[in-house]
C-alpha cells in the first residue's frame, strides 16, 4: 500500500501536495481529545503552581550559593 501512496504523492504537483498535507493535518486534529474548559483551567493552575515552586527552589539555591561565594571570596 505504501508504494501506491508514494506513487500517488509523487504525481501530485506542489498545490496538490500542500492540499494533501492540510487534509492530513485536519484528519489528525479530529482524532485529538480536547480538554474541557474546566480541565484546561485545572491544568493551567497546576502548571503555574509548579513553575512558581521551581522558581522558589532555584531562587533559594541561588541565594545560598551567593552567600557562600561572598563568604569564601568576601
């Protein structure tokens, strides 16, 4: 089957290939299970809380290293 598909794709001109690409993209997007608005809000909140936590950890680590460097090389 792939030989038939490859020979069909090779026969298409530039606009035919672009059209085929967009039809395949739309076909794949129809298979996607999109989250509801509530799920999206929950996921967004989880990501923001996690990013805030990572920022806090990195900031504390940076503060400790800064104090350590000034103490050693002060």
